């Protein structure tokens, strides 16, 4: 990525390569890379396991976040799932935190949801919270596996997932580990499965957060990485209803093969996913 960027202290970088060379060194196994990930997890280990905690003090955006995510998921579902979501559907919630997205969204659309989270007290809160509202019960829709593993070390079970949902966590990965993660994660998708990535978006280049060891990438930066991953962009959607002082947020639906669009199919005949209605939480 040739565009320049800044860090949270105001320092400017000519390009991402310069920034990564300083942050993690040239050797992918260097102690600086180990420190990068250790500090990132360490930051979140000090954060309260609550909606307000995992949303950085902006718990009030939860409803708007879920509403926009659900609209995007339903749109992509209706266009890509040829069976209308009637088969046994499984999702992976990456960077699941306390299970906020699983509880409020994914568990209603998928028969099984696996949660992946490197911060142990977040994952335990997710396990307890989902159990208390019956989301781990055998009612046909349940949280199944709870993996306390960081993204850069995770390899999914082959062909298990219809959707791999990745929200507000990919910024902790270096560019090389970003590409490596998606290379491994592709194996975890069923035929016809897809990724949904939801992330903060920098206006240009990138913004490095020195405190939690994460990077906010611009839309062109993401698209460059998607090309490196061999992923194909199917659809995007901008998040709405967030406070102006926050980063813009965008959702990407990503496929492992070139998308096949059928513009002749009418909306009235589009397959719709099944949904279990539940009360707000």
C-alpha cells in the first residue's frame, strides 16, 4: 500500500511498508511481531466484558450496528443462498468478544455459531450470556464451539461454515497475517459460502493506534489486500446511524470465486433466509 498514514500520536508515515517495518520488523517471527500481538490482546484484557466495554464506550451504537448488519446479511443471503437458507447453516463469529453479534444477529439465522475470541474473559462472558438466554440449548439454533484463539493462529475445520463473519478485529492483524488468515479461512467455507467483513474505514491510507496495536485501513487499502488474498468483492454497504466523531464503517461481502450475478431474477422470487424472532437484548 503506497498511500501514507499517521499514528495516534500524530506521526506520519510515507507508506504502510515503512510503518510495518517499524512496528514488527522485517522478520515475520521477530520479537517485535510477538510484542505487537501481545500488546493488542493485553489492551483488551483490561477492558470490562460488557457491550459498552467491547464497543469502546459507545454501547449506544449497538442497535444501529445490528440493524445495518442484519439488512446486509439478509440481502446477501437472498442473492447467494440458492436453497433460501433451508439447510443446516453454520457461521463463525471472528473477534466475537462477549458474543454481542452472535446473540443479537447470527444465532437467529444460523443453526450453529462458533465463536472465536483471543480474550479469555470476553469469551467466558459470551459462553455464560448465551447459555443464560438459551442460545446454547438444543433448540435448533445454538452457539456450539468457543475458541480462545487469535485470528493469526486459527485454522478452521474444513468446509464447516456457510458464513465467516469478521467484525472489528481484523485491524489487529499485520498485512501478511491478514492474507495468511484468509488463505486458511477459505478452507473452512462450504461450497458457496462467503465472508462478511465489517470494519472501520480511514479516509485515506491508514491510521495506526499505538495504544491497542491496531490499524484502521482505507477502502483502497482493504481492496488491495482482498486482491492479495484472491478474494472477490461481491457487495458492500456503508454503516449508517453512528455518531459523526467515529470512523466510517463499511461492510464487505467476499467470495472465493468470481461472483455470478443473475439480474433477471425478480425480487419477489428471491430466496429468503429463515429467521427466529427474539426479543431485544
